[in-house]
C-alpha cells in the first residue's frame, strides 16, 4: 500500500491512517510522545536531495554523479515518497528527470531553486521534531564542518525552505531557528525513544561549539531534541573523513535495541585499532531498559582510493538511508564485500527491502548516500 498524501498537515494522532504497510511501525510500536525526535525509520513523507551542479567540486564528473542521484531519486519515488530537489538550476534537473525517470513519478517531485555551495543535505537541512500540533523544524547553524569549506549558501537553505526569506515555503511545519549552535544531521542519531548517539570527536571539535563544555552541549541536545540521554562514542575514525567522525559513517540505530556498526577485521589496516576500541565501547552500552544492544557488524570495504592523488576515501556501509519499506545501501564496486554488507543489513532490517546503490562517485567527495539525503517525517512534504 502506498502512502496517502494529504493536502493538510497531519498531526501525530493522524498517523494510524497512513502506516498500514510492511516494515513501517505502528504508533504503538513507535512510542508516540508529546514532542520527540523521531528515528529514521519513522514514517516519512519524502526525502530532500540537494543536487550537484557545475559550479561545485563535482564539475569534473558531473555526469557520473547525476547518474547516482537519478538512481537514488528513483528508489525513493517508487516507494511512494515525495522528492524535494534543491538546486540553483531546476530546469536542468527537470529535463534530466523527464528523460531518466518514469513519467508516472514526475508529479511527486518538487523543485526548490536557491544557491548552494555543495550537495550534502544531511548536514544543511533542518532536523524535524514530531509534536501534537504537527512537525517542528529546527534550523541549526551549518559552518562547513568546522569552517573547513564554504557554507554561506548552504547555511541559508533551511531558512529558505521554510519561507523565512519571503518566498513560498517548500516544507510544512513550525520554524525554529537554532543558529547560535552548530549541529549537522550526520553527527547525531536518534532511536526515537529518547536516546541519542553521537561522537565526541565531532561534537566537541574546535570551530563548532568549542566555547561550550561537553556537559553544556549534552544539556542543549537533550532539551532541544526532547531526549533523555546521550551515548557518546569516544572512538571511531575513517581515513579521508572531513566531518570529524560523523556518527552516520560509524554506527547507526536500526531499532531501539539494535546498532549496526563498522568493524575492521584486518590487523594491518590503519583503522583496526580505533574501530576495535569503538566496538568494545558499543558492547558496553546499554539500552534505556539496561539491556545490551544487539550489535550488527558491517564490513569495512577494502581501501577505496581517490583516482587523482591516491589518498584513501571514507567508504563505509554505515552510510545507508532508511526510507519507507526499504534501506538504500551504498556500495563501492567490491561485489564480495558489498554482498556481505547487504546480508548484514538484512539482519538489522528484516522487514525492509535492502537496495544496493553504487556510490563510488559520491565518496570521491568524501561522502556517501546518507550524507547526500535528508528524510522528512510524514506531514513535512
């Protein structure tokens, strides 16, 4: 059964009308509270893609990255979700969609024209809270992963999407600016039941919120995201990573009691020691009910090297996207390892389809599938 899109914004109490489909939890299973930060598997209305363009670092292989984005778009649309395309060149992307996507899906694509620095929607898009009155969208500051890269346009995208610049809003929900605090979507995971998962390397890094202590940062996260506790990973490293160890490259909630994580089994690999310590810390974590988590290890791809200068790229299978009824999983042209990762994700998501998408081109700019997308809960698109 496809999701039923409505002209009005549904509240939490409306969800029972929309969720009777395989792989989507019922409201009773999702612990609907007055205000909460949903897990990624919470029912979605759609996904944002901030499309690459010629004036970005993608210009040398724009055709290849277009192919990858078209494939991601297709898998989102065929599962009944809307697609929001943010781009400074909507006519080019419309022409691409009309050429490459089935015509029956085109009506479910919305285009929002605005300038962009790059493509990583996960980190510049708003975070959504679920409330009894409808979605609340939090606009945190995005500063280019600690001022490493230009972010002047990307930091304005959320504000523009919510109509704060006078244009028509593309997203539905209450707008809440949080611009005095730097937070990227890829740096935080929610289990939907009040537990957050993050890394000290990222949230405590310099040039983000270094004027605040760890305790001050934690208290803000708990208050703003209406959560009850934070699990801090103190280990975890991927060569070539620009994000200071975003959690979505290392360890991901798959259910309130299940975490999939990257494991390295090669003692000769540069990641072995750090990821072994991360694994040991994950084994020490407990659920809110004081039970150990079910841990699902994901293999580390063999080294994926930049074709220009040979440096190692941060390829990881943990950078998957959960959508309604499916998990979109990145692959890297290593059929044996790709297949092993797919088998492992089936264990973590037994009620979802696992859909493999070649993201070898995405990782050339040090990101992957989850980094390039932002899902929106039901009622936002």
